[in-house]
């Protein structure tokens, strides 16, 4: 059974989410907390598979705290569950390496679908959040054939060193291409490059 920790500053909301998860039999809730500090402690102690996290917590910003959670449990999958429907917040969360973004007004069916997808290792952005991001997204910048080729290999999981060997190019050359890709697509790491590439159907 997949173990989940819920971090939400509204206890009644967290308990309702916990009941829904238990009723769906998709996972087991092993901890509930209302602060980032306690959530980091729970994650460190319990090593759950994923964390359901609100953005606005009593002691800080949940998205900004994601590196702390990852440090406490490197394999942790973080799922944002919030009322914030602003594209900028959704984008910031995706840049932080989340496994899911769910708005609190989603229906039970989509919530369960999201949990099942995330448990199997997929990234799930709820339909409303996805539509918000799509409606605000700028047109994708033009990529050269070589950039698209390298982006495809990044999505497939190849490292810079492996891409250089595969394409018979120097490490620094591939590094320059990946830097250019990050700048063009507004990404700060390979994980966000993969997400943006898939979302914008660039590969």
C-alpha cells in the first residue's frame, strides 16, 4: 500500500481528504499536519511515497519548501493540492519538480484518477489547472533540428555525457545546447525540460 502524508493548514480539509483516500483504497494516510516544519519531520521519519501539500501553509510557502522535503526523502513525490488557480503558481510548482497539481474543487472521480496516476509514477495536472496554463502559455519558441534531437534524448532519460557519445559531439557542445533549450523554454533543470517538452508536444 502506498503511504501518504497530508500537509494542509485546515485540519478539517485534511481529514476530509484523508477519508477520501482511505475510501478509495488507493493509498494509506500515515500522517496529517498543518505546518511545513512538522511535515518535513513526518516525511523524514515515515518516508512516505508521496506528500499532498498545500501552497499556503501557516509557517511558509509549500512550493518553496519542496527542496526541504526532497532532502528529507529523496524519492518523495510531491503533489500540490490547493485552491490557488493562478497559472504563475502552477508553473512555479511544476518548476519545483512536483508529481501533481490538483485544485481543491476537483470532483471525487478525478481525484482518485489523479492518485492512481501518481502512484504509478506519472505526473498529473488536473484538467482545470492544465487549461489555465494552456490558455496563458506563450507560443513555443522555434527549436533547431539539433535542439529537438537533443530534447528528445533528454526526455528519454539520457545524460549530457551519454547524448554527447550518442551524437559524436563534445560534452561542452551538448551542454551549450541544453543551456539554450533551458533558456528558450524557461526551465532551470532537466526535469522541467522534460515536463515542458511533453506538455507542449515538442517531442
